[in-house]
């Protein structure tokens, strides 16, 4: 899966996703680190990437856009360290792969995940 990890999550998450076989990159390697969430979402939509993030604003962006992409995985954890998140994120990408490829908003913790298909609203 093609993944662009948002700025609010560590670059090591992208590295771990690459090791696991995903085409992943941290936003800081492809775009302006001061880019708005809307700019990141536009880039991800145009380049068909899923966005893992810790930023709740992405759900508002998806709701307002009425778009079917990009898919977003919102990590709802205080501890966003790679050691804590890599396996749960990999599990979500595997479990919800079809939904994420078609367009979805996923909210997850290390213990649960739920998904809503896009567009929202």
C-alpha cells in the first residue's frame, strides 16, 4: 500500500512500514514541513496515498470535501512512538485494506479500530 505518514507521527513509522513491504514515506521527505493538512490531503489524493496521522482535523477535512480519497488512519493514542504504533498500524492496513483502497476514514488505538467509507456526510 502507498502511505504518506503525517508530520505529527515519527519518520520511523514510515521506515517500519517500508520494511514490512509498503511503499511508505514520511511527509517531511516529500513536502513542506509547514504544509497545511489540506495540502497534505490533496497531495495524498493525487498520488493515491493513505495518510496515517495523529491529527483529528483530517476527519473535518474529509467531511467538508465530500471526496472519496485520500483514506486517513487517525491514531488515537497518546504514545505515538514507533515501538508502540507500528504493529497496530500494520494490522489496520491489513484488516481494512479493501476499504482503505476504496476510500475510508479509520480511527484506531492499539486495541481497536473502526472504519467509515468515504465520502463522509
